């Protein structure tokens, strides 16, 4: 074990777990031997505490949260503190971002230990295959330990909907477990449960509306559109997002005609593998000529709305029903 740690990255779930793991290991949280700093930090005070012997304990732990020290110019007080840190003092830096060229980063790397956790959705396909498999195992284990079953299709739906974001997945899993509490141990999480209880943002809803349109379920597409209007999403915003989806499908169709692999297509389109899988599945029944027609319809509808020849709401309905 080191006595200097940096926990960094945008995957908040894993960061919090590592932070709590370290704090639990040293067992000082809530005692006089634990100090936490965030926001405007007095580093002279931190330095003074770091040289203070722990009170009837083996370690003193100092948590520094969100200091931005690893994005700023060198702080000599902190550098000196780490260079002369007694073995009995543990420093934990908890940051969202860290520049690997930063002098403090290099010092921590040399004298301590760095834990970097990045969201799967923010990295390239080739880098995430094993991580995604691990996250899937983690989700399945989470439901099993809570006494719930879930089939492969529904676990995949959750993973895709929340872009493998572990914090959001953990929250949604907790909601599903509580929602099915009255059914007892061994109950199965159904597609209906997911639809009823899991949160969806505007992008998710437009994606569902688009999928319903492509698969011929016009009624469902219109119902989702009404839901979007009820939460005050502007029709022109919906039209823009629809056009963007049609454009992605059009590009996908063109690249498929070039006999490229999925990895090559994802790289050229700069999209995640889960989105590519969804686009392929949803667009399997529609030809490239039909997609082009819908794209042209979106453009002409936008023009008519801007010229005042068509009401926004009706324009989107025409695209959805055509």
C-alpha cells in the first residue's frame, strides 16, 4: 500500500467505490484522524495536518476532493508536502480530470498510486469490449444478489439505454429491485417493468420514436411524440433529431454497401458499437432509397415550417405518418 493516491476519471461509480475502499481500509472516517477538504482549500492548513502524528492510531488520512491541482500550474506547498510526507499520513486526491504532463501527477505516479476510471461511452470500440463484458457480469450479479432474474435481452436494453454508465445503471437497478419488491425473491424483471420505472431522457425517447417509425409502428411513434410535446420539447427539435437519425441510417446503408466490417463502420461514423447494433437492427427492413426519401421529406418540411406554410406540430406528424 502507498500513502499517496490519485483517483481520477469520469466514471463516478468506480471512483466512489475506490475512494470508499481506501477509506474503509484505513478505518479512520468519522474520527479525529480523518480530514476532508474541497472547494477553496487552504494548503498551508493541509500541510500542517499532514505532518501531525495520528492520535492513538496508525494513520492520519486526508481526502482532497476536486482541487483541480492536476490541471493547474505547480503548487509548491503541495509538492513540498508530498516530498516530505511522513509514512503515517495518507493523502487521497479525488479528481474529475488529471493532466498526465502535470508535475504533481508525475510526482504522485512516482511516489504513490493512480487509479483512473473512464466511462465506456467515452472511449473507442476496440478499447471497451472487455469492459462491457465485465459491466454486464456486474449487472447480472447485482440482480442475482437482490433475488431478481433478468433475461439477456432486457439486460442488454439497460446497458444500451444508459451507455454502460455504471452510476446510472446502479440507480436504475436499485429502482427495479424496489419496484418488484412485493413479488418476492426469484421474480423476473420484465420489459414492462423497465418501461414503467426506468428514466428516459429526450434523446432516448426520440430514439424509441425513430425505432417505432422504422419498424412500422406509427401509433407508438405518435404516442412518444405526444409525450415529448407534453414535456415541452419543441417540434422543430424533434424534427432536427429525426433528420439526424435518418442521416445516420443513410450513411450506415452506404457503408454497408461497401462491405465494411462493423468495427470499420463504427469508426467511420464515429458512433459507439451499441448504437451501431441498434441502427442495423432498426433499419434492416428499410432500403437506402426509402431513407433518402425520408431525409428529403425532413428537409422540405423544415423549409415549409420556416416559410410559414406549415404548422410545426403537424409537420413532424406528417414525417412520422408518411
